[in-house]
C-alpha cells in the first residue's frame, strides 16, 4: 500500500460534487462550465489526513469508502470530486493516474460534513 488517506469535509462546507448547480459563463463567443460553488467551498475547506506531503506520480489502483452527509449520494460524482481534490492538493500529479478501482462503498455517515477514506496501491498491469 502506498497510502491510506482520509479526506474530511467541514460542517460549513460538506462533501459536494462539481455537477451540483454548475455555473455557465460566457467568454466572448464561447461558454465555459465552472464547478458548483458548493464544490469549490468543499475543495477549499477539506482536510487530508495520512498524507506525507509527497506527490504520487505512479499509476494507482484504489479502494474507496464514502461517508456522505446525505444518503442520496451520486457515486460517479463523489469519485470525480475525490479525485479532483486529491489532484488539487497535489496528493497525485493527475487524476488520470487512477487505473483501477478495487472496491467502492457508500456507507452511512456519522460525521457532519462527510468524509472519504481511500487506500492507494501501485497499479501493475
């Protein structure tokens, strides 16, 4: 195992996905879709426990457990949010490094803002 991490959300900025209330802006003739404000608050206010500060650059497989603040969680949105947060904080160099998911579970949350637990392993073909 490379790392076992816990990404915690705060009560003020609970777990959110980019797709919740996306924002569309016009840039001249072009439109751009921005992540939701809720996702941006979550990303800026979450904490990551268990990370040694070194960016992981190798291909990865992962085992993920979600403890969302609400039970009607969207699993693909949660995965995208988790991987984007890990890239934003430079835990991984790029979220495209995730090549295989070993296990994904959505469990009942007992925490105010929710949390993600992820175990990272080297990916060998």
